[in-house]
């Protein structure tokens, strides 16, 4: 991913978030979903075995354990009304929906999906814990930007959401896919399973931000531009997920360690640039948001008082 692509993509994101941040609220029908990523074929990539230790057997119970740990962390680890709670809640809701999608038969290879989900969650838990412990060297720059802005209470809830989504999708996801493998042993691509969740994520966007608004920040779901609103906001995530797949292909197809290091560096640079763009565009006064959260609940530590931490090892392994 060259510098020209980074500049063009970042400019597009700046335009979209500028539209969202400046728009008045207005009711509208949801826009039609356009599934353009599934029309783009995967590039040839060799089979690489799953090198990640998480959920090696692909058991359905892996997602159950992840959701239990996510609930514990949301209610009992993230401080009440802390800005990090926005992504913690959103990630929990997405993972619950991924489990439902798996149970409904959305994915061709549910065992691969179970493993992918476990690795992805562990990467997030690891960077959260490293940052909380002051171990910044173990935290990728895109995550440092997200956590720094949340610590300083600089952004709107939508800003917190997009900053962490950028770090987890644009930075973490390509390394995750390269680690669990994007090609089956028979040589066929796993891209259909990657693309299959796009439409559900598009439909989940509005209810998740509605819950964020109810719990943390009443402005979280006020960014309306009629039918352009949901389409524009989800267009960011949809394009990120397609870019993630292409970056995973680049990692897997790298011919030498030096070439792979170059690809890794470009992934880090892109996620960092997007994070800085979002941080500059979505600043907000935290006072009203804090007062709202204090009155409307935020989290409920008592709901997970008997839950013990799940075993989640490993680290984010920046640049690998």
C-alpha cells in the first residue's frame, strides 16, 4: 500500500467524518446495502497453516469463552464511564452477533471463524492490558492514539468508536488473517467467509450506536444525513474490511522477510495516519457526555461479580 493510496484513502475518510460531525439530526429510511466487496475476487495466495495457538481446535465453545471475558472486561475492568467502554461494548455486541451468524450457517467454515474470532479478541485484550500497565512499547501506534485520546477524553463517542475500530481493523486484522490463513488446504480462498459478515455488520451499526448513546453519550447516534448517514458511516468500515483482506494477501505473498517487513510497515503507517485524521476531526467537549453517563448507567460491575478472568495469552506482536 503506497503513500498515494494512504493519502487518497485518508482524504476520503476525512470528508466522510467531516460530513458526520457537521450534520444535523434527521430521520430517514436505512439505505440499501451494496455488497461490492464480494464482487472482487481474491488474489492467488498460497496455503499457510494456522500458526496461532488460540482455539486451535476451532471449537464453538471458543466464542462462548470470549464473550464471557468481554462481558467481564466491559463491566468490571474498564472503569465506569471511561471512554474505552464505547469500543468494549461495541466489540461485545459484534462478537455476540458473529456467534449468532455462525449458528445460523452464514459461514462455510465455522471452525476457522471460531479460531479467527479468538485470536482477534486476544489481540485486543493484550494491547488494552499492555497500555493499562504502562507498557507502550508493546502497543502499536494506532492503538496508542486511540487509548491516548480516550484517556484524555478528547473525542465524541463516535470518535472513540472509530478510533478503536481503525486500530483493530486496519492495524490488527491483516496480521490476524495472515496468521490463521486466508487459503484452504485445497487452494480455495477463505474470502467468501470474510465477506459474508459485511451485511450483518452494516445492519448492526445503528443499534450498537443507539445503545452507546443510551449508556454513554446521547450524541453517538445523532450524526444523520438522511440516507447518506448510515451509508457513509458504514462505507468506512466496509472499505476497511476489503483493504484488510488485500493487506493480508500482501503479507502472505511476500517473497522475503524484508518484503514482508515493508508490507507490515505500510499497514502500521496507514492505520496510524487514519487514526490521526480521526482524532483531529472528531474532538468534543467531554463534560456533557460524562454527566449523561453518570446518570444513565454506563456499566454494571455487579452483573459479572462471580465471573473469573478467562485465559487469554499472547500479545499483539507489532509488525508481525
